C-alpha cells in the first residue's frame, strides 16, 4: 500500500525548496489504531511526508530521470507537536545537496506554526532498469504517473 502524504503544493523554488501540506482527516485508516483514544499522525508518516515533498524537488531538478526516489538516511530527526485529525501538517524541504544519484535536505514540518518534525534527510535516486533491464517499461510508467501527479499539484499554484 502506498500512502500519498502530501496533497497540496503551497510553493516551490526549483532546485532550492518546496512547501507542501498534508491535510489530516479521521477517515485515514491508520488513525484508528494510532492511538484508539487519541488518534495522531504517526511520526514515521510525518517523516514520509517530508520525503515525498523533497522527492518532488529532485524530480523537477533532474527532469524525471529517476523513477524511484527513496529515503537513504536520516539525521537529527526530532518530533514536537502532535498532528491530529482536522489539522494540517505543512512540510518545508530545503536543499542542502543535489547530485545525480542522491540528495540531502533540511526538513521541517509544522502544525499551526508549531514544529512537529525537523531534521535532515538523504535520498537515493534510482531506476529499476539499472538492476534489471526488463523493468525499463515499469520505470517509464512510474515516471509518467509522477509527471501527471505533479501537473495536478502544480496546476493549483500556477507553477
């Protein structure tokens, strides 16, 4: 199962930074278990929201050269405020380094201007066909899907 954890593009500075939002709703299944009497967005999903936001910077910068962008490492991640249903997590990812096969970002997520997550992340940029040439078509389909999703996100802010 894949969660899309950033559903609104707020602003973007190509190759520099991005700000996106996750509007948290009680309709999200995982909130029923985390925690039953006090539902909050799990910390690992806050981190994933930051990864997804940063991945858009990479995709636009390298013109969708890689089909897969994954978390490679984290440093100094700290959590603060809870992200409850009915609130919005605003994630900012600022570029530290952009290179062909990996990148680094400073991330910060807030709820009502209170820090919910902050730290640094490293991403790896990959293509499935690098390991198995037979997967080139899958890479192409994934890139096409990401381009379409970006068009929908960026259309709302006129990027």
